[in-house]
């Protein structure tokens, strides 16, 4: 009985940054839970590979090559969909720089992708969700992919901190505005996960040891740890959870 609440059969989920890393893992996990997928990435080859994985679970899968910072393109994609029940708002980036050496162009790019594009996509998907008949009865879920760095500061992370703290605030505000439609909004906040984006940072033995020293459980997060958290928040098992954060950080922020 309780496990049925994790079933996403007949739900349609949008996942951004779905070609690699966390987005890819979330797309596959959602399909395994029964959802149909709309996946978005900048690379066709990656999307095709993920589509094959998704279809192995008998889920339908539409894929679109798009940079989410291109508002007109992403708007066109979302508005053409018949239905959206779940959004995994995952696409984002980081450019580590000391606060005194942050380049303006890098700061503006990170704000554009991590904050503005994330906001725009959430708004477009929420508007699509609201138009669905019986939305209040069937519910909806938006999961914004945040970070432990949306809760604590870190070295050479000032701009990333800024964007992720902003995402936490956005999530809380969205959750209040969308509650009357029974659309829940939460964040997943991972610690360091070995992905194509983080692997280049983790090549430094010193940096790697410093990171592990901050995680009480003593290991990096697995992609499956993050994906399962996202699926939980997207499912009816989390039907009373909104406006909060699920920290997948091995205890980093508990200290």
C-alpha cells in the first residue's frame, strides 16, 4: 500500500540537464518509477543515449536539444507539451573563483543559468500544470536542484552560494503561491557527487581530502542517492512536503 505512493505511472516529467550526471540519473529513475519523460539537454548524442535507457522501462520519451538560457526556445518547447506533472529543474553550472577574483562575465553567466533560467522554466511549467484539468486533485511537483551550498558557505563558491541560496528562497516563495493548485515545490541539496561537472575539481588530492573531511559519512554522494531523493519528492509519498529542502549531504550541514 505505501509503496504505491512512489509509483509515477501516467505522470509526465520534464528533466533539464538530462544528458549527463544528476539529470541523466533522475530521468532514468523517474522512468523506472513509471513516469513518461520530456528530457532537455544541449547535446543530441547524450539525449539519444538517455532516451534508450528510459524506453527500456516502457516509458515514453521526448527529447529536445536546447540551452535553457534561451527563453524563447524553452518557452516554445514547454508550451507545445500536452501535459506536465513533474519538473526536475536540474540544469546549472559552477565556475569556482575567489570572491576578489570573480570575473563579471562568469558571475552574470551563473546568475543567468542557475537563477534566471531556473525561474523561467519553473514558471513556464507551473503555468502548463495549472491548465490541466483536475490539477488540484492529481497534484504536481517541482523539484529544484539546489546544493548544500544553498545552506552553507564554501571557499571559491561565493557566486554559486548566491545563486543556490536564491534558489532556496525562490522555492519557498513558489511553494506558497502554488499550494492552492496542489503543486508542491522543494529542493534537493546534494553534497559533492562525482559527475562530469565535478570530476575536474576532484582531481586535486588536496581538494578531495578536504571535501571528504567535511562529510561525516566519509564518502561522496552517488548519483542514485540524489535521483532517489528527487523521485521521492516528485511522488505522492511526499504529498505533504512543500517549501523545504531535502539535504543529501552525508551530514555536511549538520555540523
